[in-house]
């Protein structure tokens, strides 16, 4: 099945991006471009640190570093830049990861939805790759995203995420973009960077109810859609794990990405995104005595349906014996 972007894909059919299939072999040129550009993007913080150290000894490096940081003064507004998402470079990324997806429901373009995406993992690589393909997977939808506020203080990354429709993850921003369209949120966030496990998937959700509160208060007419990205936890390891507590307090991922060849280059693993059936969300005023009760009820449905979604599709990814633990 080819994702032409002219209409929503048939439900319960696994589709490989850009008209490819599971047996497709990436060309050397495409692979080389993907490796180079992915290495720059995911290794960006490493490059900035190296440039900062070099600037103590080189005036040229200092000027380059100053020029890069000066871009943080340029506005980074969510624009859903179609031409940016259609870039051939992103196609090489999708080829590199053999990106595929499956939708369990056809969505109504007249309604807004909240896509709750899991897992964040060490790095939300699959969510990022999916973001470049949103307009093909769900044509006629405006799908924004909320991302860690710390990302928007980093040059290059801040504009990259904004061009994909991202805004800093604050309640105010969430509500603002929800009025303009649908919103994707990676609920587990930074905490999941320190939850890697060799034999099971671990995600953070049981105490994460902020997105449900916003959904209930707004009365999201389309509902909440659980989304799971198979393979995302295998892209990177994170070191050292001992910084977990301090990193959460600082609301930032502190450590080193360890991927292919021991570098910050993502491992070449297949990424598979599965989106479930929308969960209805009633509209209840925040001052209503039943508000908290409604939030708890909707949240419980999200937890249950995410677990069921994972269990339905884990075998097709080759993870029949890999359980999902929701914490």
C-alpha cells in the first residue's frame, strides 16, 4: 500500500512509507545521506559541546558557535511546513528505519484529536519520523505537537521542531494549538529516557493525567487516540543512568546517546507505529464536582486501551514475548 496522501489509508493494514515494502533495500546513496543527516541531528548536542570546547582555542570556532546560538533569537512558531516534511532527506530517514504504520480507525477531518504517543524512549526517533509523514497518513488534518520546553532553548532543534508544528509543552500552549487542530503529545517524556530494559517495554503513564485534564476541559470532539511506536526503545541506549533523579528535576535529559558503533547515530532498527481507536472524551467544566471523576475514568480507558493495542500488535513486530509494563 502506498501512502499517497490523497486519502486516509484502509484500517488494519500495515503500510510501509513512501511506497516501499518490508523487503525493500535502501540504496547506498540514500543510506549515506541518512547516516550523515541523522548523525548531525541526533548528535547535535555532542557537536555543540565539541564546538564550545574548540572555541577556547580557535577564534573561528568561537564565531561559528556565536552565530549558531544567535539563531535562538529568531522566532520559532509552529508552521506545519509541508515542503519541509516532504524533503527527500526525510525519505532517506524513513528508508533507514523501514518505517511503517497501521491505523485501527478512520478519522473525521472535521474533528480534533489528541494523539498520545508512547514510548519516548531515550530519544523519540519514531515519533519524529512519523511527524514528517503526518500529512500523508492523515491528509486534511492539522496535527501540532507539544515537546519538552528545553528543546526550544537549543539552536537548530527549536526551529526544526517548530517547522513540524511543535510548541513548548505548557498547558497554555497545549490549549492554544488544540483550538487550531489536533495535537500529538509524548506523555512519558524525559522520565522514560531512564526506563530502558532488555526484556520488556516500560512506559510512564499511571500518574500522567495532565493531557486528559486538558482534553476533558476542552471536550475534544474526536477523542484521545493511543499510539505505540514499536522499536523506538531499541534505537539508543542512554548513559549514565545514575543522573535520572537530577535530570527530572531539571526537566532535561542529561547524559550521552549511545547508538550505532557506540556513537550518537541511531541504530538501524525497523520502526512501526500503530494508532488505535479514538477514546470518547466528554466535556466537563473544571469547576464541576465531577471533573476529577471524569478525568480518572477517561485516563483509565487510555491505560487499558494502550495495553490492549500493544498486546494486539506486538507479535506482528516480533515481540510476542516482550511485555509492556505501564508504570
